C-alpha cells in the first residue's frame, strides 16, 4: 500500500470515529436534557445555567470540538510541506 493511501485511510478512520462520537454526544445529551425537562428541573432553577445537563453538554462539547478539529482541520503533513516550501524559497532567493 502506498504512503498516500495509508494517510487517506488514517484520515477516513479519524472522521468515522468523530461521527460516532458526535452521534453519541447528541443521543446522550438529548436524553439528559429530556430527563431534566420531564422532572420539572427547569421550574426549580428558572435559568439555563441552573440546569445540571449544561455541564455535561459543555464539558463533552469541548472534547467534541477538539475531535472535529483533529478529524477535519489538523493537516500536519500539509503544514510541514508549506514550511518546507517557505524555507526552500527563502534559500533560493538569497
């Protein structure tokens, strides 16, 4: 298998893993918010930050955001190639 194919498989795995985590996040947090709503939690606290599910949603959401970045925007190889080209051009222009 070529090196490029290995890299594409790695990217595909990261993206599939992210999609599974996102689905879990939506299902679990939807369930937590529904439980809070059904048990009249919103009447007791009155505001959204008094709701206990917000802490689960925000905490896990930070992890989801990092997972998204890693799966869709983290291109270390491209960054390395860009830096290499900059240095190469700089040397050629001397």
